[in-house]
C-alpha cells in the first residue's frame, strides 16, 4: 500500500498539462467564461441590497419613481443572471468538447506506453488491472477538471469578491468570515490528506479485485475442468468483502467530515448575523446589507461545502491516477539504442556470441552460449525442459536483453537496431497461439496489415485453413471469440500459420507449431510448413519427429549451452548423448 508521501501529484499534473496544452486555446476560453460568470455572481447581491434598501427607505428616492427604480433593479439582476447563464452554457459546451478529447488522449497515450513495456512487464501484471488503470487515469482527469471548473475557480473568485465587498460594509465582519473560511479550508485539506492513505488502500484493493475477476474469467474453461467455481467464488468474495469494508470506512470518514462542516456553518451564520444586528443598531448597516450578507453567506456555504467534497474527490482521483502515472514514469526495460538503425536482412545468418542470460540471480539460463545458424538453414532445438530452448527465441525477438555477449543477424547486433525492424523480419508460430477477439480475416491479416483479402485467403489456403474457415457461420468474417476460444486448438494453429505465411519474414521460429494438431491435420499442413520454410532461416523448438528429422541440423541444448549437434541419424549413431536418451523415451512421435 502506498502512503501519502508517495503520491506523485506533480507528475500527475504534468501528465495532465502535457495533454491539455494541445487545446490550450479552448482551455483558457473555458476558464475566462467561468471567471466572468463568477464575477457577475459577486455583483448580483449588490443589486439585491439596493432593492431592499429602496424598499426600507434607507436609500433616498422619489416615492413616484420608487416602483420604476425597483423594477429597474430587478431587470439589472435578471440581466446579470442571464449573463451568468449564457457564460456557463457556453463554457460547458466547450468543456464537452475539451474533456472527452483529453480523456481519449490520455487513454491512447496510456495504451501506447503499455505496449512499449517489455515481455517481462506483462508477465508480472494482470491484463485486467492494467486496463482498469488506463481507464482510471482518464476518469481521474475528468474528476479533477470538474472540481477545478465547477468548484475551485468559482470558490476563489466568489470568496475573494465577497470578502472585498463585505469589507467595504464592515471590516470586522469580513475579518471574521475570512478567519473562518481559512480555518475551514485548512481543516478540510488536512483531513483529506489524512484520509488519502485509506483511499490508496481502497484503490489497491479495487485493482486486486479487478485482476482476480479478469484472471478467473480468462481461465473460465480451466475453472470448469477443475470444478473451481466454488473456490473462485470464495476467492473473489474475500477480496470484494475487503473492498466493501474499505468503501464503508472511507465513506463514513467523509460523512463525519460533512457532519462537522454543517455544525461549523450553522455557527458562523449565527455569529455573523449576531454582529450584523449590533452594527445595524449602531447605524453602520442597512436592511439591504442583511440581504447582501445572507446572499454572500449562502453563496459561500454552497461553494465551500463543495470545496470539502471537491478536495476529497481530487485526492481520490489522484490516488486513482497514481498507479497509471507510475507506469508512465517507469523506465522502459527494453529500449531502442539512441543510434538504433533499421535491421537490413541481406542474409538470415544468426549468431549467438558468448551469450549469458538469467531471469534472476539464482536462475542462470544461458551460460556462454555460442551458436551459429547459417542463412537459409533449418535447425531444431531439443533438450530437456528448462534447458533454455524457448529462452533462445525470446532473446532473438529481444523480449529480454542479454546480460553479456551479443546476438547478430547478418552482421548487425540486434541490440543496436530498432525493435520494430527486428520483429518485422521475424515470424513466430507459437505452441499456443492466442488470437484477437476479431474476425478470422483480421487475425490472419495481422501478419501484414496492408494485405488484400485475396492475399489473406491465399495464405489461408496454403495453411490448409481455408476449408474450415469457409464452413464457419460467417466465413472469414466470423469472430473467433476471446483468445480464439470459438476455434479448436488445431484451427487456431492453422490461423497462426496462415498469419506467418502472410507475413513472409526471412527468419521463422516454430515453437511446437503442430503440437495442437491431430495426425490428419498435421499431414495437411506439413506441405504448408515446408512451403513456408523455403528460403528462410528456420528455428524449430521441440518439434515432432516428422519435422525434426527433416531439419538440416539438430542442436541439443542442456544447461544453457549447445552440447551436441548434427542430423537425426548422426546423433543416433553416437553411443551416449542427450538426444539419444530423448529418442529412447519418446512416445507417440514426441520428443518431450
């Protein structure tokens, strides 16, 4: 849990301003209109004072002209209120244009920044919680902007104006009111800051609840398979109960403050009116001054009551924004070098030179790894679980940076090229392809987003996916469901292969690419895979024997090093080696 000392108020406001400055003309127009409207709000009670002074006779007037003077005063008041109405309506219309754009900009910036973070970042964070943090940042701006627009600016102008006008009638009354207002506001701010730690706690529990719910829903099939509904319900109930208690506690704190505020307001109204009566008896004040004082008190009470609530809402909004802003301020773990160039793949030769890598101090994965894959060569990586096979491909895609050594494609160090150009030249067909909840057409086209429909269909045909796609309810326009759940494992795999075919990158990585396919489906796509691999440097991880046996070379990985290499036949001829042991324990055509 964060505490009040750690709130990044300055950074949050900086993020707001960086986005607001794009529309500063409209922003300043909103503030100008609000300012004029509230100045008119200060002026209006002066004419109420005049009206009642005319009625009471405190303001000399010809009896014959009194009705017209009263009516004229009312007309002036009506014009002032009409001006206020116009100013507010126009400022609100501009605000209705400004705030949604700001909120959209903040959400777009947040999502774009999240995608800049590393593979490790997403491995350590719930997707649902990240989405919640993005929406919280935009909503927090809306809350803060509303408090400034509708509360803080009006309060500042009205309070200053009212005190100045009241001081012209009685410095003593103005001083009493000023002391009370300052004390009231300071108390509210201190109380809100003290309460902030509980708002942080509530926000953290809320994020936890969102993450648990998203994780549970994402794994709904697993929940069913392992009859985990009761467990998930209990788990979610526990966190939502903590959230309920936290909400109740923070709301009760707000209610206690409002109770004290009401008592303070009753007290100052009595004190002000009591001394006003004394000053009236001394002839210092008129009957109209009572209307002026009462109007100012009511106006100040309305706005200062809202001030207390607004301060609490601002601090709550800042607490909500803090998590996303913390991510925005977080250094990007994998960054392009300042002088990064575009990767030019003239040759698909890959070389690992003395590469060391570990996920943490106690888990060394690669140890002085040296590996050369020639351009156009097709190699397989095999070895026991945890040997480092998948890590090699993750480093190749630069999902992680190596600790020591370097990885070259052609003659270019991948740490010195842009990540986008690197990944544009690599294609991956993973063991468990995860699809977007979009149409089949959109999922395949993700391999090359400017591809025509005809090119997408041709790729699907090469992947032997066209036949089953045509049988779907809406063909290529069928939505595949979240993570592709509406399709079978084999169908998802063929969609992923079609996507890789469409991308046509010079370097291809197949990570158990046919593991989700039955024998019939595997036979259908073997030809497609062979077509896909033509002229490409290909890395196959723990593939089925039918594919591994066709590789130019098989590299045996153990404890982060290449311990053996050769063709299938060459490795089996050796008396003892890891590959032979894997071969001997294989079952059903699998190596692992």
